[in-house]
C-alpha cells in the first residue's frame, strides 16, 4: 500500500509540475502582457520553483567530459567494464594519464542516491588516476530472478571489482561503504589475495557509530529492527522490472534526509525563488543543479538495508569483532599491508568525529606508518567528497597518500 500510494501521489505531482512549468514559461514570455505586471515575475518564479521540486527524476548521468591537468584539457572516456545485476563497474580515464597511473576503485554508497552523487569525487581524482566506481542499481529495476542482495553480496561485489581491476589497486570508500570495504580488505588480507588493495581511504564512514553518535545514528539505534521491517520496507509494485521485490524505497530515504534539515531546505528554495524574481538565473540554476542530484533517489534491497541497520548501527558487529562474511568471522587484524587513510569532516552531522578514525585502532596487524588520519576543518559530510575544500584541500592528501604507498609497494612488491 505504501508504494502504491506514493506512485499515485507521484503521478499527480508530475501532472501538476508539467502545468506549473508551462504556465511559468507563458508568464515569462515577452509576448504576454501579464509578464510586465509586478505580480507576473513573482507568480512565474513561484511556479518555476514548484515545477522543479515536483518534477519526476530518473538516474542522472555522470557527464564528466574533460579533465584539466597542468593547464591541458583532456577528453575523459566513461565505459562499463563489468556488468552485474545489482551494479556495474564503470571506468573513467583520459589520454593524458601516464601508463603507470594509479588505478583507484571508488566504492559508492548504496544509501538511496545514485553513484553520481560522487560526480565531483570522480571528476577530481580522474585528473591523475584511472578511476573505477561501483554504479549500484536501483533495486526496483532488478528482476526477482536475479536473486537477493545483502551485506555478504556487497562485500563480494567489492572483491569482484578489485579482482577485475587487478593487483595494486587502491580503494576509496565514501560514507556507508566504509564498513563493507574494510571488511572486504580484511577478507582478502586473510586469504593473502593477490588483488587485495594497496591502500584503503575511508571518508566519513560509520566504522564504529559508538564514537560521537549523531542524530542519524540515534534514529537507527533507538528503534528495534522489527520497527524498520514494518514501517520502511515496501514491495515494488507492478510496472517495474523488480515488481515483488522487498525494498527500502528511495522516496522514504529522501524524506528522511529532507526532514533532518527541513529549515535549511526551505530557506534554499526561498532563496531560489528570490533569485528567479530578481532575474539572477545563474544562482537559481546552481540551486536547481544541487537538488536535481539530491532528489534523484533509488531503492535499496531490504536485506542489505536491514542488515546494515542491525550490524553497523545496532550491534556494532565490526568493531566488536563479531562481523561475519559467508559464515566466517572477519578478522581486521588480517590487514597487514594495506595502508589506511581515515578522513573525517569537522562539521559532519552524519558520521561523527571518531567513527571513521576507529578503523585505525581496530586494524591491529597494521604498522603505524601505514595508518594516516585527516580531520578536514570546517567541512560537513558532503564537503568531504564534493566542493571547493574537497578539490583543493582533501583530494591532494588522498593523492599523496596513494603515491606514497604505491611507491612503497613497487619497491617491496606484493606478497
């Protein structure tokens, strides 16, 4: 019923959005006399804001066409190099990269948004590295015959991506995937897998949510797992390839995000309205571009979502040494030669300070010279991987970290 009610509401809003958009264009048309009335631009701007907010959205494109390196612009190519039911592996590269450029796997969050949320991350790192990224599928688009997808499968997908790219690959996990990426590294370390990552960078990840818990952590920890099963899990309706699949719908995830900072979002839309009234289309378009991405959401497999709630936020299985993969206990002490960089934002209200850094304490088999930490001053959660401070302050640290440990591995070899 929940999903069907949403679909009905979406259909109504889509129609209303279309009418609002057409009306706004008519009012802005110089041929329309009403547009010269003082109320004309105000009404048109209000309708434009509503039309944008209510418009339906699909999966955005990365749209990374070029990269500028040392003053030279290079054409960036994007390709799918591995296809799997619950997510493809994409590769970004350009002809300006040297043959020995580092290979970097970015593990994108499976948290209601598409991998394109990390567009800025990819665009900056592809300047000096061959970048791969997990492009997770919208669960409602995955047929039931493809099977289920849970935390074990997530870890297997990460391992499969590293195997596809090959030995010496570096890995970067943003937010939620820090836990499965760290687990995958431990599994591969215990097996002495030749494709285990040379380095792992974790950014704003909930490795141990007992450290400086945030409001997001509190919501996940204070309600029993049964509450989540009963209140946020829905069945994909007919009309989608994944009809019948149990999911955590993207629209509920978005509603949760918006409600956390509702006043901020209302102010942003009011500013958008003011910019349109004043004819400042450039500022209005910047706000629209942000929300175009922010409102593009996808469904998550119910199995994966519920296991994440249980093991990451409620039982703290990984930091307690109780996390299992395919029935086998994961030993973080098995990570002995994968260098680790933990990056946290000083103003992160989603993953508190210390939650990612906890990985450095938990990897007891790793020497201190292979452990690094960066606290990004004046940076919130999204600023860790997007925006000016990411490009100029954080990305250079990540690149230097990769260079340092890549050089070390080249000298010592991978056992």
